[in-house]
C-alpha cells in the first residue's frame, strides 16, 4: 500500500481527540454499560457467522473514515457483541461489570505501558509488588516472587 493515502489522524488536534473520546465513551456508557447491564435488554443480538458478516463491513480500508463512521462502528460492535455484564449472562469463565476495574483499564490502556521494568512502569511495578506481598501473606509465605499478566 505504498501508494495509498495516509490514514486520517487526530495528531496535533487535542480538541478533536477529546471530542472523539467523549463521544466513544458516551456510546460505551449508554450501549455497553447501561443497556448492556439491563435485564430488559438482550444479552446478545445473536447472528450466525455468515449473516453477521453480511451485516458488518469488515473490509480493511486503505483510507481513514469519518468520525460519524467510526462512531457508528463502535455502536455496531457493541450491538452484536455478547454483554457479559448482563444479569442474565452466565458463563463458567467470567461475568459482570466492575466499574472500578473498568476505570483501571481506561487508565492502563491510556498509558499503553508494559510492566517489563521499573524504568518504563514505576507505579505499576510497585503496585504489582504490593499485591504479590499480600498474596504471599495470605498463604503464609514470607518471601517469594511473581508476575502478573495483563
């Protein structure tokens, strides 16, 4: 794709970045959190794979899309996804929505860091050490080491 036009970017426009993120977060709150945890809504708008492929435009584009198209894609992704926070969703692996955990994920995703070393993630490394210390104490260990996988 060396000859294609570059994708649209919001670099250098903090007002546009904030507006996009506010709109996306509004969609997440309305569609995924409020509707997605309401017993009056469906757990999932289930479609078989071939039918869902027809409803979604998943073709990778060589050019960026308008803000309206991006926001509509956000709504569509949420609409056809399983709402694991729904009170009628049951699964052996996970369920529920913890707003505190969501707030933490927003922070970690915004920082986009890894916990490889203290130099790149000083706060997260110290947090990890504290959680490991508490876990060791719960099982009666005075020492030990470990890591968490995000």
